[in-house]
C-alpha cells in the first residue's frame, strides 16, 4: 500500500466557503500540518470564480450577475474565470513531504491522468491531450485548452487551476456534468459576438453527450478509485482540522 491521503467529501456549499476551505487546506499543507488531501465538493448555487490575479472590471457583466443572484468569488489559484454549477469539484493539496509533490506540470499531469481514468471507468472516452488554441480575448476557462486539459467531442468538460507555495501545492478544478450555456456566457462582456460564439462551441458537460446521464456521486466515486488504482493511495475519510476550520471561518468572517 502506498501513501495515506485524507479524503474530504463535502456537500454543496456557498462559493466563498468553498474557496476559503481550499485556501485553508493549502496553508495547512504549507505548514506541514496535514497529509495530502483530496477534497470533493459542490456549490449551493451557480457561482462565478475568478483567478487570484484577475480583475473584475471590464469583462464581467456585473449587472447580469446581480440580477440573477450569481456571486463572484476569488480562487486561491490562477487561471481564468469559471461558472460553477452542475459539476463535481475537486481539490488536491500536497505538502512537499509527499512523494507526489513536484512541479506544477507534474502535479497537473498526475491529476489529469486520474480524471481521464475515472471517466474511462464509467464509460466516457475523452479527447485528453488533444489541445486546441483558445482565444486570448476570452477570460472564460472553457475557451482555453491546454495539453493537460480534457475535452469530449471537442468540448472542454474539465477545467483546472493551480498554485504552488514554497512547500506545498494545490490543484483544483471542475468536472462539468451539465452546462447552462446561456447563463455561463451571459456572465461576461464579450465585445464582439464572434468571441461569444467561439466560446459557446467549446463548452459542454458530460451529460450533454451520454445516453445515460451520470450522477455527481458516480463521478466522485470513480475519481477516488482512480487515484487508488493508479497511485496506490490509501484514503482515510476525514474532515477539516480545528486550525483549518478556524482559517476558513476567518476568511469568510
């Protein structure tokens, strides 16, 4: 048996709390106070997340968000904006003491391989690694695809973002089950309608292409088993430590 990881399975929660917890897990790993952790969670409403260096002005339709009660939260990671809704969201936090700690590229590759296997195990054949250039004029995550990201029939179904500190790293992302395209695209100011049309052609969810829809629970359990099989990880179900919860509470207070 390989390394022991903590497994945290959370239900739907507000976006601010979700990002606060991922931040707390990263800080805990940085302090060497926690084992590598896989966290699986959801969102209590459609939520727009932006990278920690992204600005809001000029490209987010704040009026639309307010009218439709879609909150905006800032991730502890980089990357482009993403509208979270019907999805399985994961975060992987790794301290430098773990043999799985490495460059961001190595960690990205490890997580991508686990997701691809998980989807394959439930009968979904993805186009992993078949990158297409995205638009520089879009701040939307789905409109940019790298060789590590995963698509299905040409549409990006998995988005991910990372951050690395001195002694820890986090990779978190979303596996889309379904996408309300009108809502997702309306969150942004496009300037030129052709950029919106291009983005619309690149987004989708698993259940858009499957005869038999898969549930969030099915995808989550497949992902857990994929990590176990590929990397001989032993998961121990756990929860936030007292310090991690206090950190998350402070970030949302």
